[in-house]
C-alpha cells in the first residue's frame, strides 16, 4: 500500500484516478479547491477510511507524508481557464513549484498532467513528443497553454538540478462520466444537446479534427507511467490516435441518441487548433499502452450517464 496525493482529485479525471488508486489498495489524499471539481464526483469514496479529502489551493504550499504525487490541479476547459486567466497561469506554475517542492522534500515520485495544448495549433501531424509546438504566447488560450509548458519546464529542471523523480504525460481529448455539463467541451456539449433535441453547435466549419480517448484508457496510462523506471521522465502522449472531424462526431451522436437535433455552425474561437492527433509510439514502447475502448462504446457509456444525470433536462 502506497500513500498517494492527487491534486485536483475531485475533478473529472482526478476523481476517476482516485477511484482506481483506492480500488488498487492504496491510501489517497484528494486535494482540491472545488473551483471546477465537485464533491459529487468523489461521494462514493467518502466512506472509505483509506480516502481523505482536503480543500486546498495548490498555489499555496501543502505538506503531507506521501510516496507519490499526481499533479492534476488546473481548470482544463477554455470556458473555465479563461474565466480568470491569471489564476490559471498561477495554478499551473505555482502549483507545479509547490508539488515539486513537496516531492523533493519527501523523495516522492511526482507526475505532471500536461496537455496536448502544449502543441498549440500544430503544423506537424500527428504530434510526436519531440515536436515543440506552435503556440501563441499572448492569446486568449495562452494562460493555459503556456502555463502547462512552463510546468513541464519546471518538472525537468527540478529533475536535472535536484534529482526529483518526475513523470510528464500529455493528455489528449478525454471524455467520460463526471464531465461537467456546462464546461464547453465538445463531447459533453454534443451529447446533452442531442438528448435535449437542441441544435448541436459546431464552431467553425466542422472539418477540424480531434482524437477522443475514454477516461478508463487514460487512467490506465497514468498508472503505467508512474510505474516506469526513475530515469524515464517522458513526456509521453496519452490519447487515442483515431481521428474524427467535429462534424463526424456530431452526426454519430445524433444517430446514437435518435435525436431530432440539427447541426448549426458558428465562428471558430481564437487560436482553436485545426488538427489534434497523438503519435503514441512512445506510449506503446515504454508503457505497453494503447487505448482499448472505441469511440462508439465510450459514447454509449457517456450517453447513458447523462441520460440518468440530473443535469439532463
């Protein structure tokens, strides 16, 4: 049994990670300030004496005796991270510094949940880890994109200068139960609009592409990354390499829900990437990992979740 700290543990991804770690027999401290996280996401763990919840903002130092740290704390949808862009950047940068400082003091392993957004609007396709990206440093999305890029820099410098045992993953579009219904992410938006027979809103002409990964596949990759040898830091892409256009996704969800929704098109947001697809060669080689849940299977689970959710009208 290990004692594991998960910052952002009450969020969409964090709550699934906490559940997996508890089920694997570990003790878990869930650290969250509940800006986008929710106690509902972790309610099923509250009665477990191996699970502890602490309300805390990672921009301030935190101390506990742990063996491993997963640093997930940061709003991840444009709607939320653009709400307070200064706080978003501080969460990525100061949060990384505080979690790295704790890991250094404890000689604990620490994993950084980075993002495919570090590639920006890529001119290399698909995106391998050695691609440095095409990011606007002064745009509306840069508080998140550059915050995460700086966090990766800090992780590698703490590793080189202070021998901290670090792991970096870059998470591509992930979906599944417990996504916030109002966070503007494409899968949850489309599913809820389809279930309510509302117009499905596509920003742009619908030809931009994304690769959609189900939450269970991501969690498996995160666990495997943490278990790699100390001299392997990453970064490693974790995503599903199957690529779909946004319009294909909308049409698939309409068909699966039997919805009467119509597709409407609106202008594309600033700096929205036209293509996003992970090269997962390194994950296959180093982690023995690749996604196993196909889009239709994952979407059917997502649809059933929202059908039974109080967020659905």
